[in-house]
C-alpha cells in the first residue's frame, strides 16, 4: 500500500539523520514490578492474580527539546508472563481518558500529569478494550515532572501506576498495578525492542487495526539506522512481515 511505503521511507530518513530510532529516540530504562489483581475478564492471565518483574522504557516520542511538550511513551515488558522466556509487551502513549481522547496521542510536558493509553484496542476475553496506565498521585504532585526529574522521582520513591481497561460502554476498571523502582543501565545492544504483536498472550492481544502501517514505519526506522548515504528504498517483503519497535 502507498501509505505503508510512505511510512517506511519517512521513518527511515528520520532515523538515518538522527542515527537513532525515528520515534522514541531517547528514554529512561527502569526496573519494576507488575502485580495483576485478578478478576472476571475472560482471559486467563488477567483473571489470575500474580506478580511479575517488569522492564519499562519511558521516552519522548518525537525527541523534541525540553521544555517543549512531546508525546510520551511508556513501554512495559512483563517478564515471563506466559512462562519462562515468554514476555508480554504493552505500549502506552500519553493521551486523555475520555472515550475519544483515549485513542489520540497527546503532547504533554509533564510525565506524571495524565494517563497513557494503548490508543488501539486489545482483545480481552470476548471484548475489545483500550488499556491505560494512570499515574498514582504522589506527595509532590505540584512539582514540574518533565523527563529529567524522573530519575529524581525514582531516587526518592517508587513511581506507581494503576493499569486499567475499558470498552466504550464501560467505566475504567483496574487489572494490575505497576511500580517503577529504579533506573537501570541500558543493555549492551543499546536498546530494548518492544513488540506487542510478537509478545502477546492468549486472550490478551492487540487488534490488527493499523498494524501494517506500524510495522512499515518500524521496519523503515531500523533500516534507516543501518543505512549508508545511499537512498532508502523499500526492500521486497519489508512492509508485509512482522516488525518490532525501532
């Protein structure tokens, strides 16, 4: 499709110029704990209480200079969610909580002043629901919380989120809590690659709406980071296959 090919080229050129991913080029990697509260969701992992290690990347989507607002990303890897070596990846973006606002990215200067949502729906049991991460209030909520202060926040106390889900005709309902506990060093590869399509669970997986567009942009971003000065072109099969985040 023309839109897919355009997304591939644009993402590749941006990534090549900045020598970093086209989206979310810089962020803070954190360790944490995700605790599933359990309930009647119709999905085994959501229905069963449990506690899991989490690797979380907090980042600015466009890489705009501070203090300009930016789309903020919260990428959550739930380690061993479906057994040893089988993680669950959830990608949240700064948004609003309303029925329309939860589907639209929101540029925000403060990282803990509003919710993050998956924007697109997840299949949870028999329903399609949007997932969201709501920051829990802290003792100094009046402070300016841009990206540099996250390190300071984590040095003082865990940063906590309520993870909730809702269909259009439902109120938000909590299915887990997430506590970010410490900043951790980046791996030797320099990044953690999150992929909500490859790392999903039976009964809990994203719908395929706009999946091809997303995959095309991420494939272009990866190609741009490794490309030389030659023009970026879409290789055969690059758009149609599965691709993880840049």
